[in-house]
């Protein structure tokens, strides 16, 4: 099953890696780790189906049996988990915003929605450029329908983060508008 998963995603990963990684690094303003990121596949990768961590080297674990990790969604999940190594600027911004505004924010939820949204839409753009239809994982999993704060955050991102992703404005301004919209 792991070999079949690799065969199903490796061509798209190789074809799109440079473009997607370059785009994500530019958006987040951080480079990917210098060392290659280790990716392991297994039958189970926590309740989430995939996760990433750093203990020395960066490491991604993906459940190759998980239905939501198959095909193009499997391609997205590799870049989603890789984006965890780029998201510090957003994580720190959310922390600083909450302290400055004296509001209690579930930082894990907010920065992770930004990560889902950004990576999913970057992957969607890359496929769209090849005339290939793709629905990001967060849409596929119906997070907006099932998690009201997720929907509120993606609405804010569509209004204030999308322009930044297109090269308009800067990250700080865009994230301030996103956070003000949410809170």
C-alpha cells in the first residue's frame, strides 16, 4: 500500500515541488529547512492522518491508508505538513496580536487554518495552471461547514490574505486585517 501511494503521488510531487515550495516560502517569508525533510508512510499517522515534528531533523508521518491522503490530496498533505516548518511567522504574529489586543485566541486553531487555506489554495492554483481541477483538503473535509470558527477565518482570509498571496501589501498588514475581522 505504501508503494502504491508513492506511485500515485510521486510524479505530481516531482513536477510541482519547486513551484509550490517556492510560492509557500515567499508567502510565509521563511525558507524550507536546508536538510531534506524525511517522510515516512504507515498504516496509521494519528487521528489526523498525518503529522509533522522536529527532533533534530524535520520529519513528516503520513497514513497511506487514510482515504483523505490519496491522489492529489496526498500531494497536498505532503506540502501541508511541510508548511509546518514555514509557519513560525504566522504563529508568532497570532501570539503577538493576542497579547497586544488582550484577547484570548486559540493560536493553534488560527495559524493552522491559515496553513490549511494557504497550502490548499497554492496547490489548487498550480493544478489550475495545468487545467486540472482540485479541491483543497479543507474543502474536501467540509471544515467550513462543520467548524464555524474555521469558516469565519477562511472568510477573513479570502478578503484580506488573498490579496497578499497575489503580491499586494505585506504579511503584517494582511494578518492584522484577518485578525481584526475574526476578533
